[in-house]
């Protein structure tokens, strides 16, 4: 994210939530429509405006860059929101999101394939985001985001090397793909995982992942850079 923002000094963070991944080394304004999310922003965090991506209350090219992390799937109108980010950004738009079909490469979906079905309906296709951002005068790059083995953020793929984590209901409750999948399917899959961990089947099949320092999974960083006005 820092690399993608490059030299940009002023940044609009749209769908900012409590401010995770928000740069602290630049001038930032946040946009966040949820009062409860705004209330969770730590003291000293960038000021948050009550607005939505689809209708940003800023003039053209007000910021060097606009960013949106794990939020486009919640917008009412993704195309309109992305166009708004490009309207207010002078040089770059950076979007982090999930390439839902790529979750098929994650071993958890061998146990609970329903997670992919759920996420494919929730997340806009990467091709759509790239197409909208890749209009005249903009160049778009899509890159997978490597996730470290000891990632402290508790999203599903963060536990690629720590399968035992999914036996913990607290961890399952923090993974929306599992929360939104049919409970019976999740229960069935987790029971099979529990058995496979106890018998060594999981380690035989996927055990090499325990030593993999980082993994490129389904998270994508889409960077649009203005190449001409
Ligand atoms: C999963 S959270 C991510 C928050 C933060 N970007 C992060 O990575 O931790 C998604 C956020 O998008 C916000 N959101 C939902 N609809 C939105 C919209 N139309 N425009 C802007 N933000 C929106 C939600 O209120 C929520 O705070």
C-alpha cells in the first residue's frame, strides 16, 4: 500500500472504517458512512467525514491519491464509487480487495467450498474494477498481496499455515466468508478438518504450508496511475 501510494502526500481513504492500513506518514482524510465505525477510530486518527464513495463531497483532484481497502464489496454502486475516487484523485487510486474466485486455491475451501460461492456473490470481479479504473489517461496494475505466515490480521487466508486456528469459534466468527456460509456446511467442514488434523491427513496434504514464510492468496492490490490529463 505504501509503495502504491508512492510520493503522494495527500490521501483520501474511502470506506476507512476504524483506520486499519491507513497511512500515518501523510496528510489523510477519511470517508466513512458508519457512525459506529467512525466511533472506533483511535484518538489522533485522521478526521473522518460522513459520506459515501458514490458521492464524495470534494472537488476534482483535491487529493494526490484516493484509497479504498476491503470496502468496494459493500458499496451500493461500485462503478460510480470508483469513478468518484478517480475524480477527486490527482495522481493515483489504490484499491485493496478480494479476488473471490482465487479463494479456490486456499485449502480451507476444500473443506468448505460454499465459502467461494458466498464470496463470489459479494465481491465485485477484479476485471470490473480494472476496467472502470483503466479509462482514458489512466494505467492500471493488479498485483497479489503477499500475506505473512504470522499475519496479525485475522482474515481467513491469514491462517494458511495455522489450520488449528479454524477450530476456534472466535476466529471463525471474524471471517465473514464463514459467517455467511450455511452453518451446516461450515460445521461439516470444520469437523472434517478436526479429524484430518488429528490423523495427520491435513499435514500430509498441505503440511508444507506450515513452513512457507508468505503466501500470495486472493487479496489483490489494484493501482491506477494517471498517465496523462
Ligand atoms: C470491511 S470494512 C473495511 C474498513 C477499513 N478500510 C479496513 O480495511 O479496515 C468496510 C467499510 O466500508 C464502509 N462502507 C460501506 N458502504 C460504503 C460506501 N458506499 N461508501 C464508503 N464506505 C462504505 C463500511 O461502513 C465499513 O466501514
